[in-house]
C-alpha cells in the first residue's frame, strides 16, 4: 500500500492512498511545531484523532495514541536501540523497529529481515521517474496502519532533528539527547 504525502513537510501534510482517497492528515501548527496531531479520515467522512505528539525541546516528546488512550513518553513507546533504530511493540504483540537511515526510514519486524514499510522522499525525476513523498506499507500491516503512521511521524521527526543538530549550532544537541538517542546517520 502506498501512502502519498501531499508535501515534503510530513508534519503538515495530507496522506492519500493509491486511489486518491484521503486517509490521514497531519497538522503541526505554529512556528515551533510544538504539537503534532494525526487525524484519520473515515470513508463516510468521520474524522478521528489517532495520535498527538507533544514535542518538548529539552525533555523529549510525549505521545498519545487512540489505541491505548494513554499519553506516554516517546522514548518509552519507541525505545532507542543502537544509534539508528527505534524499537516498539505493536498492539498485535509483535516487536518492530524503525531503522533510521541516511536517505529513508524503514520498518522491520524484529527477528525478520522482511521490510514492512519504507519512506521514499520526493523525487523530481532527474535520475528516475518522479514521485511524491510516500510511505510504502506492506499489506500485512493494514491492521496496524494507524500505529505505523504515528510511529513514522515520530521517527521521521527524530531523524530530521538529528540532521539539524549535525548541521546546526551545538546548543541543540541537548534537545536531541532528551529524545533518548544519539545523533547518527539518519537523514531524509
């Protein structure tokens, strides 16, 4: 399943499926994007908030998930595992990890080499066919799609923060370490 983002700004985007149906919207109002709300858009027009991520610059983000109804520290839901992995247990009881790489983020089930989701940044078509930014998700995760989208936004934001910290002033490094992971080679 291909989830296409309306823009490169994954914190403020609309996500459509292959048929052009709007499935999710992601909104992070304000200059500092202190809170990100992920909303699911049902086929009958019903909108449900499925996740809220509150970004705290010095102590790490909190995540509220509709699936659990509880707000938790981001690094307790997605636990750092080595410098470029975020591991979590899905509602199905299986262990997954986002592998934060230089050009994209990939989701795998722990103990399996199978790639279950992969983010593709926008391609303008210079070296290969053009395409919008999208998240390719295995059909085997359709029952976890809300969870995949929320955890992707969290993982991608940490990836961008690491990229900014690596290129920016040293005073930002405390904010990244508050998330519980060290700067590594995950950039988009």
